[in-house]
C-alpha cells in the first residue's frame, strides 16, 4: 500500500491469553479504523483454555486478513511478540494488547508519525497528555517504579517517558540483525536498549481500566522485569555494588590504620577516601564497565575522580558531622559512603564510561 509517497505493508501483532471476551471486539474495531489501509492481523495465542484461538479462527469467515498462531502453552509476552514478528512479513509492525486498554483508534496517528520519518512510535501513558484511570496507589507506584528502574539502569531509555509500554509501532528493518532475549514481558525496553539513538516519538493516550477479564500481571512478572533490566544493563549495578563494597573495606581499613597511627581523622579520612577511589576505579574499569572503555585510562581515572567528587564530599562532610554529634567514626564513615553511592554510579556511567 502507498501512503504519503511511501509503499508499505502493516502487520498488527496481538498476543493473547484468555481474551475470548475482548478479542472479537478489538479485531472489529481495528478492521473498521483501518478500513482504508491494507494490513494483516497476527494473533499469537498461548493455548488459552477459554478458547480465544477458536474465536479468532472463526473470524476468518468475516475477514480475510487474520493469521492465528497457536502455541502449545504459555510462553510469555515478549516471546509471543517475537513469534508474531517471525510469522509476519510487513514492513511496519504494530504491537497491541488484546484487553482493549490500548485504544486502537491511536493506530492511524502512530502510522502517520512513522511515515513522517520515525522508526519507532510509542503509545505513552506518561507523555504529556497521557494518563491512567482506575489504578490504585500500589499499581501506580509499581508502574512508575518500573519506569524509574529502566531510566536508572538503561541510559538509552531515558528520553522515552513510557519505556515499558506494551503498545508501539516500528519499522521492521529496525530489528534486523538483532537477537532478543525475550526475558520478562517488556519487548519495547529491550528494543530501546539494542537500538540506541533510534528515531522515535511518543503519542499520548489514556490507559483505561480493563472492562472484562483479569490482568495477567503478577509478582513473577515484576521479578522477570527487574531481571530483564539487570541483564540488559549487563549486571553493571550489581558489579558496581560489589566494587563499592570492596571500596568500603579499603576505606575502613586505611582509615583504621591511620587513626591507630595517631593521624587526625580530618587528615586520615581524605587519604582513605582517595585510596578507595583508586581501588574502585581500577575494578570498575577492568570489570564493571570494561565493554564501554574508550580513550586513555589516565583520562578515565581523572574523570572518575571528578564524578566521585560529590560522593567523596558527602562522605567527608557526613563523617565529620556525625562524629560531632556522638557517632563513632567507623559508623559515620559507612553512612557517608552510602549517601554517595547512587550519585557515583550515575555520574560514572554517564561521564567516565560513556560509550553506549
């Protein structure tokens, strides 16, 4: 099909599991909304016991552009999307949930933005103009926490307000040559990490309460998402923590030795901090961020000192302050180290080992 001077084929992938009460309505809506566009619907069903796949099969009597892919058991959302992509042939691929919480009315607008030059269009609950209705405080906190986790651990997601959206559209050539882990349920998050710098835009929408059926998300899905983020981050946070623990031990050991040698704490502390900084730099350089190294090690070391300045100052000021109010110097030092940890991790990843 040709639109705005560009010839393309559109495939819409709908992963399903126990959505018999929603799938017919969703497909009818999509067919009506995109009636002037040639497209195909690819439904990937994980052996729904409620007969969702049979309902989709019966719709072939009404429409001639529906493909149903039956899988033997529940294999997960991300893998369902990958299976749908492998089965489809379109130049442009859209992914939408079957529960009617993703408004299909948004598809033409997303398609327009893609045709205008985009590579990835995200339907966003958190972009300006978007929102969520009907969620309790717990679900809102969990969702925003998931967004913040992605932004914290995965720098290439930070310019997307809703990197965990399940509703998006992209050009097929965007995923050519990529291998996806399909761990967890957020395909978009992995795509953003593996295609940093992609031309993208967000289209806001209101995420409304589910009318029929129950949400499939559970504690296991949250666990898989956290694991997915850690894996995509190449476990840098865990490595950084372990290096930080070694730095704490070095700091404590040097400080204790110097204090036992009757060196005043205001002089001993900077020495202990500097040696621990050098320890942390060496281990982070050869282990945590080794795949992001570029340039000369001396320059990276100087940059590391600059980025850890805030943490070092927090450590030093906290130590002196808490000693004055009666804390032991070892406990005061530990609290100071903890306060500087997050800032050090963020600045190190951004400014020292900046290669993506």
